[in-house]
């Protein structure tokens, strides 16, 4: 049986709204205090307004006062090891350190784990923005 966070991400797939791509994504984000927030992708006909599962989970967590996280599990209906896209990686980096764990569901019991810094090196952050201002 997959770990509990992967299981919760898989359960979130049921709520995905994907009439255009038919590609369901679920995410389960664990806060530092152990609270878990789930999200699913929600598509829109113009695509650019679509919401990604990771962003939905993060928004729910922040809305509930959480800004420290230690791990996220991401899955798709295809169980293809999907990783967060670049936009979601940057959004996670707003709240998470480089060692934040990203668990990607490969199906069955199989997962692949990445550190966020491995998936998104040289991230844009408050520090990099401040450094850019100082250089002007």
C-alpha cells in the first residue's frame, strides 16, 4: 500500500475537473505540524486560468494559516510519475526550502522522490530579488 500522503493525493483525483485534457492530477501537501491539505486540477476552457493540484492544495493550506511545509505527494490518473510543473515549483518555493520533499507517484507502491531544489535550481526568491535591486 502506498504511504498515506500518496493515498490522499490519489483520493483527490476523484474531484478533478478535467473536461479538456482528461488528465487528472491530485496533490497532498503536509504542513510542518502534520496537517494535510489536498488539491486537484481544475481546468478552464482558456487553459491559462486552469488551477493545478499543487496550487489548490497550497492555497487551502495558506488560507488556513499554514506557511511551513515538509512534503508533498503528487499523482496523476496515469500514475506516470508526474512532477510539479515549473509554475507550481516556483509557487512551492515561496514557502518551502530547497530540501522540501516532492514525492511523485509511479503507481502501485513505487514513488520517486526529489528535493525541491533539485527540481528548481536557482529559484526566484525574496533574496534574489533583493540582490537584483542592490545591483541596480
